[in-house]
C-alpha cells in the first residue's frame, strides 16, 4: 500500500482497488475510511466481525462517522501501521466484496 496523496492532516493510500483515507485528529487518534471498488466497505467489514478480529491483536478501535457522516474506524496512532495492514489482510482472507447497503463515493468527495 503506498501513499497516494497528502493534504494537511489527511493522507490517502492505495493498493489496487483498495483505498484508505486516513485523518489525524490531533489527539493521538486516527480516523480511517475504507473503499473497495470506490464503495465504503466499513459496514461489510463490521458484518464479518472486523472488530473482534482487531481485538484479538490488541488493536482498540471504534466505529466513527465524523467525516461527512460516513462510517469509518478510529484507532490510536500506536496501532496505525498494524491496523492498515490488517484491513488489507482481513479483506483478502474473507474475500470481501462491497455489499448492497454500502455507500458509493465520488472522487470529489473522497479527496475532499
């Protein structure tokens, strides 16, 4: 996964059809939103027990909707690198695909 873009406290990462939007909240917490094929798959990840997956690795996370009311995750900065890699691993192992109820994003909104 490589850093695609950065603007102030927000970074965008890309790995094929997987995109991450990472926002530093400035208080030791980082927000992460996950797109697969330009669709927010955070809800689908929750349905496949992603929180439990992370808890088994001592990654504490919360579900967050602070960015444009879109579902994402918040983790502590100490867990960030592991968390990003586990997102990809979780999606690959579970062969996740976007669900019908997942949100679609336009390029303009994603990079806002």
